[in-house]
C-alpha cells in the first residue's frame, strides 16, 4: 500500500472544521466533531457550531432538535458564504457556513459538568476530574500543542548539534538532587526499594564515561516535594551532558535549544542570552533568579550611612529600592508591606515619600542628616511622587527582603514584558552550614569548584565555605529558574574530598555512589551538563502562571489526581506480596 498523503482527511471526514474559508465555497464537505452549541433559527432550521481540534464552523441543519451539546456528529453539507450582516469576524471560519446538512450522530453525550466556554472560571478539581472534557477547550488544545512544538524544536536543535538521545531507567537507586525520593517496593526482594529518578544525573555522567560525548534526553523526573504553581511531583526536563567541554560550550548547546523552542512558539528568535554572576544578581536584584523585565534594582547605601546617628541604620548592610509613583500609597498599605517584610524575617522597613521639592517625607527622616537624605535622593535617582523603601540588616537578609519586595511591588503579569532569558553563573558551591558543621551543596555533590577557589576549598573553615564558588550555572526566564547545570568533578580523588567535606564518609559514599566512583577509576573524561524544565518553559511561552495548564494530566496542589483517584490504597494480597504491612494511621 502507498503511504497516505499528509492531509487532515480520513476515511470518515474530508476537512477540519476550522480550516474552511471563503475559497471553499461550493465544495461538499464531510466534517466530524463535537456540537459546541445550538441556536434555533426558525421552526425547523437550527445553527450548530461544530468543533474539532482546529476550531469551529457554523452548520445550518434542518431538524436539529435532538442534537445536544457535546454530541459527537458527522455532518455532510456544502460550504456557502454567509449572508450579508451575519459574517462573524471573531471566527476564522466566520465568512462561511455549511448548508443543506445531513447529520449522523456518532455518539450521544451527557451534559458536560462545566460550561465549555472559557469565560467561566471552573473549579480546578472539577476540571481535573473530567480532564478529557477540559482538554477539548481551545486553551488546553493550544497549550498542549505549544508543548509539543517546544519538545520537537528542542529535539531538532539537540540532534543537529550531534546529541544522541539515550533513555535512562526509571527504577533506580536513589539520586542526589536533594529532594525526597518516590520509592517503589520490590516484590522479588521484599524489604528493598527502588527509587524513581529525581533526574538522570548519575546515568548521564556514566554515559560520558561510556564514550557518548553528547547525550540528551527529554526526561521524566520525580521529586516528592510540596507542590506549587511551578512545581509538580513529576516533570519533564531537557537533560543534557557533554564531554571535553567548558561551561561556555554548554551555554552554546542549550542556547540553541532554548532559542529554537522560543522561536518555534512565538515566531521570534530571542537575542543573545546574557550572563550575570550570582553575586551580581544577589546585589542588584536580591535573587538568584532575577526577573529582568523591570528595573527597581537594589541600590547600595551602606557607605552613605557609615557615620549615621540613626540606630536602625547602624547595620552591616543598607540597600533601597525606588517604587516609581509609589508615594500615593496610603498608611494601610505601607503598614501592610512593612508587616510583609517582618513576616519574611526582617526587623522592619523604612519608607520615604519623595515630595515635589525632593525633600523626603518619612517618620524617620528626622533621624537622618541632611547629607544622608540628599545622598538617598541622588543614589536612588528619586523623582517627586516616588516611594523609597530601605532595609538595614545582614547583607544576605537585606538582599532577600528587598528582592521579595521588589517582586511583590513591581512584577508584571506573566504574559507581559517579553522573554528575558539570563544565565546566572558562579553559584556558591555550598548553600549553608548544617547543624553538624558540614557545608551542604547548593547544586549536587558532583559540581566542580571554581578553579580559582580550589585552594580555599582545602583551607576553609566554618562560614568561609560559603564564599567558595562553583562551576554551576542556572538559566532564568522572567524570574523563573528554568534549569541548572554544572561542570562536573571527573576525578575520584576530588569527588572523595567533596564527599568528606559534606560529611559523607568513605563507607557511605561507597554505598551510595560507589558505582560512580568506580567508573571514575576507569578513565572519565572532563564533562559538564545541564537540564531545564519543559513544563516551566512551555508555561511561560504560553503565557500561563501555572504549569498545570501545560500538562495534560497534572496532580492537584495536594498531589492527587481527582480523575483516577491516585494515590489510592492497595489490597492486602498485594501488600503481602511486597512484604509490606501498614502502620496504623495517626491522623
Ligand atoms: N541533574 C540536575 C537537575 O536535574 C541538572 C544537571 O546538573 O545537569 O537539576
């Protein structure tokens, strides 16, 4: 048999509803789809809007009384221009309609549990319980198609750069991304568990040892963490790794994939993706994932107040932000944001309103000198009507508080301001010092320290560990962390050393990652990699706040699937087979 030509026609239909145009007038067409709605025209005639994945078309049907919303029908009729005055500009097929229709009901339908138009806000549980109906709506149709476009653009970009797709297993031993594992009990070895991969991290590094010097995979990752708007238990990422490369090479590969995906969706290729050090991002934006769509940068004021008489400003660090036009804010709102800052761990917030003559109106202005106030106006480039917001505290605290406040006051809606990608580089190697005095890794324990800080790694003690930089980098888009990666440690001796700094002794290291350390003894190339979240990228490209809108079958905020009722109990026989007994529930 010959290959079918590439067309939307099938044995059951000739065209897609949404594809018909004025140029089709006179053609007899056969359409299949769902009844989107029905309007009576006269005693016998009715209009039905027929819907398929491509859109809607109006059909004029004689005797349509039995046709209800969401019935699945097959309509045969002739394309005709609509009458003067009835053309619908909002519909792509609005210049035509299908007349003289005969209708065959392919499946009846109960009334849908929620309205099919996009105007009504439907409870999310209800949407997810009947996701198959929700998926019929244009928004979900568009979003899932956007997602498919992103995936295929990424695949093409990676493959054109010589990357090979390799699938890694789902049933594995634990991976070290720092979240909680989902585990699967073993039937053949009762009492033992597989972990589901938090990422393919170790396997992709082993692919490098195995001589595949450019690996990629659109990988499913599972992490048992609390769910949020940008987080699900399972998510997809472009996972990549390459050998004999530096950080810059990784950026080149990933930039190509990201730019191709953005271009495929928006029609515009993003420009060069800029780079900023972690240190600069924290100083200027108070965040390691700065949203560059707007200004309101954190301005350094510490030196301005070095001699201050004002006790609240005798601090390690003082920074401020300027909220343009914010002087209109009333007392209640000002108290509100001050409370917010306190609830985030701040001691307080100083606000100053900029008057017409550039004097500063604030309850604490009287504690500041003329020079200090004039300095504030100059540094923050204050204009009449602005609101200046100042925080004094430990440097990291000031950054965090003003970073959050900046977002709260200035962040544009998700679908405004274009796409501002950014590479954040030179992340610290360690995040904090834990109670046992060991530093904890910010990325994962396979991240190579910055070459200039290796010596410090050998000599550092206590808090000094936090100054050690790594060769880890993040990709950020509009304030969302899209993904992370790093140059890896490829030598067993350095890896052992990092483990011991992290408080992972030789035995534990051997037990958890012995296979990796073993592999490194057999010739591991220098390698580096990256992974970015496809859910997050797609959501932003689709203008959605919540990644659930770009996932076909997501979980609710509480981790449930209202449609399949997962997670659910399993029967005793199954438990026995797995050698499991349930502890009594405490609540
Ligand atoms: N495995 C890391 C992650 O999933 C990414 C990487 O370092 O390549 O976040």
